[in-house]
């Protein structure tokens, strides 16, 4: 299971992902789900992946190969074209593997969130579906999620506003969203990759990998739980009538 999210504000992007790939009773495996493809000073892409690990690895292998050869998303002139290029690679993997998977009752499942910036264009975010089609984030819905989304969604719905939320605040919302998901579903777990991307960076400057016992993660978790209980105590009483 996976949980990845990305938030867009007027100042840039925040992206975060867990690292758990298997959470059976006898074995827990981890694998990075946040990937970087960067030409410093020219363009920077951050990709979050969910679904079948072999499928996401195949997609990333094709994208990385093209990027290193100055093709694909390394050569496009707009972020929409970059999202389309990711979709083409998803379809390429689907053409190779979907039939064999589905013969054995295994669905073709890979989702990708693509974030970053090209040149002096605004930073952007897209979700690419298993069919290869892209969905762009909007100011009214300034975040995207993939994987186990339901537990971490309420805090994002209530707290994140495109024009009002700072990048630092968005990073805290992202951590709370991930921590709430880990609390409710053991199949989502650390380490947590957290990226803060300021518009114009065109490189990866602010990235952290937080383990389960990271002091900052534990502090945010503790304060959030304490303040949530305090807020519940401050709520007006519920009237049930006579």
C-alpha cells in the first residue's frame, strides 16, 4: 500500500510519500516512491508513484533513460507536454505487461504524480492515471493524492488554501496527513520523503527523509494530537433537548 500527496500554493509545491511496499505480519519492505529528474537551472521534475512496484519501476526506468538522453520530459517546452510524456511511458508499459497481468487476475495499476517547473513557467502538478491521461491540479482543489487517500484527506480539505497557505504550513499539513494515514493503516509507513519546492528553484534544495523516530515528526504528531483534544473540549455543548 502507498500514500503520496502533492500540494500547490502560490509560492511553490510540497510533495510527500511514504516508503512501505509490503506490510504482512512477517515482513515489512520499503522502497522509495519519490523520484527526481533535474537539469539544474533549467527544469526540475519530482515524481511520486503508487501501484504495482514492478510497473512503477518500469515507468521510471523509461523516463530516466530518455531524460539522460535529453529526450522525453527533458526536451518538452511545457509542463502539460511533460505530463503527456509520462502518460506515454505508462501506456508503453501497459502495452508490454497488461495482458499478461490480467491473464493471472492482476490489474494493471500504476499512478504517477508529476510536479516541478520548466524554466520561468509557474510550477505545476499533474496526476497521470493508469490509462496515461493527465489531470491538472487547480486553485480550487490545490492538492493531489494517490494510494490510500481517505485517512489523510480531511486535514487537506479543511486546511490547505492555494492563495493563503504558505509552503511551510503546507509541509506541516502534508506530514499530518501522512501521519494520520499511518496511524489508521499499518500498510502505509515510514520512512517519509518530504520535499518543499519554491518557485524558481529549478533544483532540489529542500528534501528530507524522516524515519519513524524522527524528533520533528514526533513533535508534530504530539502537538497535533494534544491540540485536537483541546479543540474538542472547547467545542460548544451538543443540545439534545428535554
